[in-house]
C-alpha cells in the first residue's frame, strides 16, 4: 500500500502533465523580460534571484566540504553566504563562482523539466529550495523574503488551476534565465564606478590571479549560453 502511494506521488510529480500551448510559453517569456527590464518590477523580483544566487554559493560550499554557517538576505536585494574552511583552493574558487551562474543554470534545469511537461516537478523543486534556504537564514529580512516568496508559490501550487500552474512554472524558468543576466551587467557597472571591490568576481581574481573582468565575462557567457540552450528546449 505504501509502495503504491509512493509510486503515485512520484508519477504525480515527475510524470508527463498538461502540455501548454506555444502562446503561453511566449507570453511567459515576454512577462519575464518585462519584469527584468522595468526597474519598478525588477527591484522586488530581484529578491528571487538573490535567493538562488546565495543558494548556489551554499550548495557548492557544502559539496566542496566547507561548513555552512548561514545566509543573509538584505532589503537592498544583496545577500551574503558565510562558510568556513580553507580560504583558498578549488573549493573556495567553486564556491565564489557559483553565485552569479546559479539562477540561469537553475532556469536551464527547469527548462529541461518543462520541455518534457513536468510542471509539478518545477514547483516541488522550488518549494524544497526555499525550505532549505529558510533553514540557513540568519536575519529577519531574509526570513520575510523567503516567507513571501513561499507564500506566492504555495498559493499557486494549491489554489490555481493546472493551466495557471503551468504558466507560473514557465514564468519562473524564463525569469531565472533572463534575470540571471542583469545582475552580471549591474556588477560590471558597479565595478567601473569602484563600488564592488569585494564582489564575487574580485574575490575570484584574488584567488586565481585571473582579472575580475575575466570572471564577469565568464558569468555572462555561462548565463547567455543557458538562455540560448533553454530557449531551444522551450520554444521548439
């Protein structure tokens, strides 16, 4: 009985689901692009990108054998992930590298799921991600940001129709993909003004000897590649 229930749950999450029309996919892409380009919309939505950015740092830190001590999210949409371990070496390099590419790579993973009509899987992964980050949050604004984001996800997942859930899942994927690019350009703009001397790119420069601009370019290339690859899966 328990095995059958487990199989049913697995099928519900990872089995083929309702396939949305192409127009829905395009509309979701258009909405995501507007949110990223319009400053009034981008500022609150950027909190989602920051959550995934810091989650990327945290995940790679753990995989690299570092000890994760906490994550903080700030009202200016910045964040910081603190881990303990060797201050240099491949583990630290990978940890610093992970943040700016995490949103677009997660969007790419979601595009792969949606390309095979696994809408529920996207929503479940989002819920698990939010829960894991919430456990590591160490400040009040971070908790508030996670609770608000989780509340929206819960409302759509439990109260909305299959069509709205599908549209929301595509919107999440597109937003992560295109939203992962804007912070890279914002980072370089800040660096030109001398306002980001302790950024991930500058930390990577100190760790590796490669110039910070090289790492900014790496972020941009990885995220652009993710967008192009995901677009092929979602639109074709």
